[in-house]
C-alpha cells in the first residue's frame, strides 16, 4: 500500500477505535467517522461500507488468528479440552485488549455488546465449535444448533464478565468450560 493510502487507513483506524471506545459502534455514523479521521465520505467508502464494517475489519484478524491456533492444536493431536482452554484464554486476552470498544455503552450486566461486535464474536466462536462437533458427530443436523447455542452463550458470558469488577480470565475460562458438555470436551 502506498504511504498516502496507509496514512488514510491509519487515520480511519485511529478514529474508529477512538469513537467506538466512547460509545457503541452501531451508533457511530459515517459522517462522524470521516470528521474524526479528517477524510471525505468518498474516501471512507473506498475502504469500507460503513464504520461498523471498518471496525470489525480491524478486530477480526485477531479472532481469525485465535481460530487458526485452535485448528492447529487440534491438528497436532492436542486433546479438545486443552485446545478449547487455550482458545478461550486467547479469546479473553483479545477481549481485554479491546475492552473499551466492547464495553462502550454498557453500564451493567444487563447490557449487551454492540450487535456488530456480538455477531463477529459469535461467528468466530461458532466455527471452532462446529469443527469439533463435526469430528464428534459427523453429519448430525443438530451440530449447527449446538454450535450457535454455545457461541451465543460465550458472548453472553463475556458481556457479564466485562461488566464485573474483577476480570479474571482463568476464572471465566473455568466457568465457560464447565458449561460445555462432557461429550464434546471428553477424552479423544
């Protein structure tokens, strides 16, 4: 990428992260983002379709990397429980790095992560769960239901955890692992 285009992307990235750290990304308009970044709307639309998609594009590579690590662990023969725990620990490190963005607009454990970010997290988690389920119960039409149930549950757990005074990743990992059925995590 040429230096001028990189400066534009950097300005948009800095602006979207700053704005999304103050309030939910789904409430931020293109007009606000371009004003904060010092670029035109046309420039924004040359890079993305909206502020939400641009923010997701900044965050999603980390989630993709977590999934790649999870897949590699499974391919290397690491037991599912151990691979799952390591994946959860990486996920929580990601969530902590982006905590200001995830919690923008949240004031209590009854609040929710912005829909755009919730969908991103759910999709990231569902893929790994589905992979494990397709190994355990190949062709089972219920695998998609179970994967989404677990994926949405993880996001709900993250919402409560993010609003708690103590954000202990080990504790949340233990709690989340207790919710996964033994037939999924069990010995290989």
